[in-house]
């Protein structure tokens, strides 16, 4: 019997119950391993590489779908406004390149370097490098004159020393049932949040932090430049989302007056020819992350919903205070 899911993850990761209880010993073991591993890095028994420029890590302890990538985009724009030359490093999850690290450009193949890497290159215009070994990827950015490195994810990638840590949580889902994998959704125990420089919630108030931001939808843009047809303004649409929390995207569409026919796919899903072919003429709406991978099927009636991170005044002040430290 398949495990019931909510928002792309097993339901018991959020609500608890018998599966979480049965898996609790494994979750406790995972928490211990994560704690010991971090301790080994802190004591120098495992080596962290420090770069000659500041490193800001934007990550999470919840598995995927917390909204950290839009915050990375905001941070890079803010750093540029302060006169810095930021670059972005990330793993390149899902990329099939034979050699790493890879310098990522707006026209890079997402099948080689990963969808989030291409999205960030297109959205920010700053140098982006991807690779499982983040210090090696960051070295490519140093060659291009970057004077601060922003790591999208990598809170648990201790091989790259960092100057600031920002942990993003989902205000709606919080920390789920509070257990570590596989009994719950956490990569590290919740006490890890006590050691970061800032905890910020995506989507509203949270008992875990006084700081938050929201994702603000921007005007729909056509999937294909020069695409004909009126911009959809509401009503029934096909909605596709291959992200960590598809439910958030569908809720955004409903708030904008759409009636989404939901098509949720796994995070980083690789779309196959014909997979987005529907027997009607309804518009097809998708996230920016999906748009970098959709090449057929939606052409002619595909629309992309960009979003931007908008911190509250208190969160913006806290973020500016952190950036002032570097």
C-alpha cells in the first residue's frame, strides 16, 4: 500500500502516528549521526575548507520545499545593492554532467547541471557554479571576481566553511512531527536551529522565529517568448508543479482566482515527451523551476508564474544586520 502523502511528503512526517513511532529508533540514530558528524567538523577532525571571501549558507533542516531559493535571489540582489559581487554555489541536484564542478549559465542544459542551477542563473544574472563538492564549485566563482559566496542549500555540507548560516522553515509545516529521517522530515535535530545566525519562516508567522517573508506572485509570462494568446486571468487551468511542496503553488493559483487541475510531480522531476499533453485547450501554468525543463507539450499555451521573496520589515532589518557583519 502506498504511503499517504501531503504536499509531496509522507503524511506521517507532519502528523505523526504509527509509522513515525515504528521508525523512531532509526530517526534517533539519524539524529545522533548528524550531531556526531557536525561535531567532528567543529573539532577539526573532519576538514572544512575556508575561502578567502565570506560565505553565506541558506539552507534548512526540513527536507525540501521551504522556499530558500527565492530568498537566495533576494539576498543576491541585496548584496549587489550594497556594492558586493555575489556568486551562487549549489549542488546541482539531478544534473547528469560527467565532470564537476560546472559553471552554470542561463542557457545551460538543466539535465546536465540541475533545474535550480539554471533557474538561479536566469533569475539573478550573477555567476553560478554547481557541483557536489561546493568548495571546488566556489573556486570557479572566485576566478570570476566574486567577493561573497551564497550557497543555496548546503547547511549540512560542512566541507565548506561558512561565515553566516540562515535556516529557512515553512511557516505552515513547521518542523513536521519533529523527528529526523526516516521517522520525520528533519535532516538534523531541531536544536540545530539554535546554532544558526538567523531562522526565517516562509509564509507568515511561526512560533519558531519572529522573522518571516512571503512569496509574492509576479505577472504571468509566456513559456515561449512571442507566444500568442491572452494572458490567463482566472478560471480552470492545468497546474503542474515538480517542486518540494506542490500544494503551495496550487494554493497561490487559487488565491489569484484560478481553478487549478492539479498535476503534482516529484521534486526535480524530469519531464518526458507527451507528459504534459492534455485533451483540451486549457492554459498550462507552472513554476519557474518547472519551466526550465519543459520543452514540448505545453508550447503555445504554457505560462510561468514567477515569485519573489518579500521579507517583513523586521526580517529585512535582521538580514541587513547579518550582511553588515561580512
